[in-house]
């Protein structure tokens, strides 16, 4: 009986012990397993090993990225600290400079050239008080009566049209296209106009004053004249002495024109401007006689002085 009980134990020990050739019975295919099933099992085992290797590689890459990102964060904090220190340094310097200047004694100003300035005594308003009298120190010459700014006709001449104001429609009527001239002057800020004319023998002289709401209007008129008049005059003209071309110019027409009645007419033209006021001067000789350029230049200078 003891022998029969011992035999199964020895058999179990033999089954659990590895074979001398090193093969593992558990790794061998089970009895009754087909070759295809064994191959599928081997493929699954290889795929599992590849997946494990991939996971290990990704984990290593993540660890490397984390390690590489760490120094960047330290550099960003260092830059921020340097910028903050610079800002605090500038602020501290400004505060220190202000404190030093605040405790210094004020620098005395140089004495005035006139110790006692004469100022008009303030008066209560009455019936004679006007906007001009209230704002006398801020009043410009061009804010006064525009007619008074017109040059006076020379002695010995006959007034053809008395000095007075002219509307925008009347002034634009002298253009070849009155509608275009009206619109252009309105867009340039036309404010008001005045004119005067006189005659002497066969010569007729007319002076226009145009005032705009700003200096750009007079500047635009000057540029327009410099561009368009040479085509009518047949020459580029000449500037007034001491003035730039767009502040004063004179044209003596090269050829006379023929009037509707058949008479030959000589022409000369000039303009001057100052601030928001633009002046035009036209001189005609109804019989085609010679015109004096020096007389026209002198008249333009006198008109500029009154502006």
C-alpha cells in the first residue's frame, strides 16, 4: 500500500521538473492545438511586446520634454524679474530727482524790460461798446471792414465803380463757367468780397479782395492762378520782389485780345495774398496801348500793405 501511494507523488515530481534540454512544457503547444492557432498566439505575443516598447518610448519622450521645458520657465522668470527691477529703478530715480528739485530754492526770473506796463483802464460797457472794443488785443486787421482795406484810387483818376461789397454770385459771374467757380469758392471757404475800379484815359483798373474762413482759401486761389493764368498771358510772369511766387505774382499779357466791338485790348494781371485775404488786380487798355509793369507792381505792393 505504501508503494502504491508513493508512485503518484514521484510522477507529479517528474511532471513538474524541467526537461534536461531546457524546454518548458507550459510554453509548448497544448496537445491537440493546430499549427495555425500556435502561429496566431505567437503573433499576439509579438504585438503585445511591440506595444510595450512603444509605451516605454513615449514615456521616455514625455520625460525628456518635461526636462527640456523646465529651463525655459526659469529663463522667463529671470527676464520678468530683470524688467521689474529696471522699472523700479526708473521710478525710484524719478522720485529721488523730484525730491531733490523740490527742496531746492526757486531760480529767480530775469527782470522785465518794462517794469510798469501801461494798460488801459477797464470801463463799464455802454452804447458805444462793440465786439471790437472788447477784444481789441485779439482783433485782426482783416476782421474789420473789408472795403476799408481796398487800395484808394490814385489822384487824378475817375472812379468807375465805387468801393463796396460784392456777393459770391456776382464775383463768380466773371468766370467762363460761373457754376464751377461758385462751387469752388464755396468749397474753399468763401467769406466775403469787395471791389473798386477806376479809369484814366483808356486804361481801366479793377481791384478785388476775397476773404476766406481760413488761410487755405487764399492759398488755393494763388495756386489756381499760378496754374491757369500762364495759358492766357502767354508767359509765366514774374514774382513780386521780396515775396515767394505764391504770395505775389505779376503777368503782362504777351498778346492783346479783341473786344466784341472790334477794339484791341491789352491786359495785365497781378495777385497778392496775406493770411485769409486774397487780392486780384486787373488792368486793361481799351485801345491796345502799352501797360506799365512797374506801375502794376507798385499798385500790388500798396494793396499788400493795406492787408
